[in-house]
């Protein structure tokens, strides 16, 4: 990226020179637009922040009461110097946004993390036409194709009911912001009580304050000593696994909800009883469809299988390049977050995936024969 670009990569993150602001800066800056409140996109210390109005509560929980946070509604336009900025739903978590920036008729859209699948806990993804599209690529391999969400939710409720019948507590692990609330929204309260880990409960309250309708929950930490949890379901972040906190739950069956469960061996490595393939990121087909539908002549790919995605896009006639950022996608659900070196330079399309990204095994948990396709399984010449 050169100085004439609408966005350029710096040591502090993605910077818009014409507008003099950063997007999801990973170091303190003067002005920062925040796409959503996950920790790899929302770092404390900047002088001022701009975010979508629905995400104010969860972002405040992340940045603290002292942070100077301004909000705008989805679609509302603001001016920074000669640049027009607007935020549009990304469908990722509550308040998540794509950033549209326009300067002298040139339109860029930075997607940040997004999904196109329906989600009762956040605004649905909005397609935003542009000249240059900056897309995530967390699950940009053809083995990553998601089943309809409702099918997964039905399986979760059936697993819970089965555990109840066996006198067990159901403990499901999912990212505290977004995944946990999405799971909660789909649970059947008639099966039994629903409990939450403290890290989840705080954010559940922020979702409720934003008007999201969720089943009633009880914070595990607020229960009386000796509470019996058999027959109930508990939602907790992955970091709670194998901690003393779990002992109070008694006999448990554990599960993990993540797109990474699509890879065989994930359940074994996580030492859990059940895996549910449920991601808050776009799958392979959705990534390709969004790229096509934006009408963008140029595609910049970040965080995930960026090298693989760039090669595929180039093979299908796109002007595509990869950007090395410090965003992690859903990596934090698999292992402790480890930011890459982030030297601020553009990486060639032939480079390996960003350091710390999980590479797929040669087979998967789904009933598709287990083989990883050597080529994307879509029509040649049409990335959708």
C-alpha cells in the first residue's frame, strides 16, 4: 500500500491518510473507528473512538468508563476532512460494522469480521458496493461450509436434554462476546435452568440493555453453595475449561461451539465430549459470494487463510493482495491469542498464512468423506 491509497498499513494499524483516522488500531492513536468489541479489534488507550450505536455497551465493557466513545447509527454519514465515513452491519456480533470510506468518488469497504447467516442477536449483514473491498478470510478454505444454524441449535438442545436425562450438567464453551449470546438465544428454557460464567453474564446484560431478547439466565457465581446443576446448561468461555471453577458444577458433559470443530481432531485436542460447528464468521461460500456481489475491482485479504484466498481470487481474474494484520478472527477460541509479528508490510500472496493460524488436517468431522479438496469446489471462473 502506498501513500495514495485510502487505507495504508502502519505500525499502529490500518490508517486513512486523507481522513486522518485509524480503523481497529492495535496501538493507541488519536482517532480510531472500531468495527466491533472483540479484543483483537478494540484496544484501549486511543484518545477517541467511533463505533456503531448498538455496540456501545459491549465496547464500553471492553475499553472502560474513561474511554471517549462516539456513536453513529448504521448508514449515518460523517465527514473526516475530505473523507465520508459510514458504518454498515457486519452480522458478526452485537454492534459489529463494516466501514465504508469514500474520497473523491473512490469507495473502499473494510468488512472486518462478518457472517451472512441469520443471527437473532445482531443486525444482519448488509452488502455494500465498493471499488476496493477489504475482507477477512478466517475460514477461507472450501472445507469450511456451515450447515443451517437452526440445525445446529436443534442439536445443542437435544444434547442438553440427553444430558439432563442422564443426570448431568451440560457445559458448553463459546466465545464470551457473540457466540455465547447466539447460543443462549436458541436454547429451550423448558428443558431446564440456564446458567452463565461471569465473563458471559456481564456481556449478556449488555445485550439485554441493547434490546436483544434472550432467555433468563442465572450467574453461576451468584448461586448458593451446594446448588445442584444437574439438568441445567452452563455457558462459559473456553478459558474456563479445566479450572477450579468447573468443580462446583458436579458431573458434566462438555461441548465446544466453533467453526474450528469442522476439523477432525478439534474435539480430541480440546478434551471435550461434543463439538458443534457454529461460527460467527462467513464460510467459504459466503466469502466468495460477498466478494462477487460487492462489484469491487480490487480485493485486499486479511487475517485468516489470506494467502490461499488471494491465490484463488487471482486464478479467477481478481486483482487481489494480502495484508498482514494483527487481527485473529476466531483463533482465540482454539488457543491463547498470539498476535503475529505484524511488521506492517504487505505480504505476497504466496506467503504462508499469518503466524498462529491453525492449519487444517486432512480430514474433517463431517460426513463428506473427510477429504480436503485440492481445489475450491465451485465453478471455474466464478468465485461465487
